[in-house]
C-alpha cells in the first residue's frame, strides 16, 4: 500500500503533509494503519513482519519501493524504539544511505525515517551522529531544488 504514491511531481511537491492532514487515499490509509497496528502488536511482532520487507524494498532498483521502505522504517520507529536504540549505528547508517539516494522522493522518505529514529533514540543519536548529519542536511538545503526538501 505504501507504493501507491502520487506520481505527479508537481502535485507531490505542492502537497502539505502532517500527521493531522492525512487523506483517504490508499497511501494515507497505509501510513495511518501501519503506525497504529505496529503500536498495537508491539515491537517483536512488528519487526518480524516488517524487517526483511523493509530491507528488500530499500535495496530495490525501483524508487517507489525504496521510498516505501524508508517510509515504513520511519513509521515503525516509535513502536520499535528499544530495537532501534540497541541497533543505533545500523539504523542510522540505513537512514543515512537513503538521504544520499539519487531520487528526491527517496531522500524525503529517508529524512522522515531519520527524524523519527532520532526522536526515539534521543539524546544518544543526536550526540553521536550530529557531526555526520548536519553537513548532509546543510548540503541538501543548499542544493535541493524542491522547497519541500529544503524545509
């Protein structure tokens, strides 16, 4: 369901996203459902159901799949906080890889995943990785043509 994305570039760049502004389309429904469901079933079951699929999607040649993988990673971050805290370096490197992706929509999803991972792994993640993350974020703000990505 996370691969049912808006393909029109202009439509996507002008859309406003927030937790309060979810639509009724397939993608928005998936975002809402994954977040709720992962909290309901807990960390162990969420990881069993999603970990290998996230890795498969992130390694795909298709940008839509990679975007879905990073989106899912970010959506389960809160319900799997203990796991991500234990596997902080691996989780951070995975998100960082997405921020360097060639497709702007994958970068955007990876930025969201990184933000969620940093939030649930605070303050350790910020103190450990800020020197790596800030230059990447500054570079994106300076070079990314889409205002949605710059913010």
